């Protein structure tokens, strides 16, 4: 697996890990609806991660060079959203924002997995 492929998978796994941490905190805080919505997005992201792991394509590098910067940006956005959630300020709105970022990551991962 190339360095770029590993970089993208690491970022996707980092996004998943951060989202799982938020899910646990939401459940612990009694925000089960938000946790359930986030869980659905995490599952979709995980499906794409597994597809990427299974695929070893010769042309992967040509597809992902530009996408790695998008994934990095999304990973940064995910961390910003998590920081806001951890501050307990407008949590529901920020969870919605976080799920949107995860959707973006799933879409990018799906482009690569084709």
C-alpha cells in the first residue's frame, strides 16, 4: 500500500475514532438520539474504510492525490466540531455538523473505492 493510501486511511480512521469518542460522551450524557444519529454515520464511514482496505488498485494514487487534502481538511473540521461539543455549547447543532463532516468523508472514500 502506498504512503498516500496509508495517509488517507489513517485520516479516515482518525475521523472514525474521534466520532466514536463523541458517541460515548453523548450516551454518557443521556443524549441518545444524537448518539444514534452519529452511530449511523460512523457505520457508513466504517463500510467505506473496509472497502478501501480491501481494494488495492494500480490507479489509486491518481485518484487520491487531490482527495488527501480534502480528507485532511475534513479531519480538522471534525476536531473543531468535537471541541465545541466537549464545551457543551449548542451540542445538538454541533453533532449535526459533525455528522455532516462524516458524510463528506464517506463521499470522498467512496470516490476512491470505485
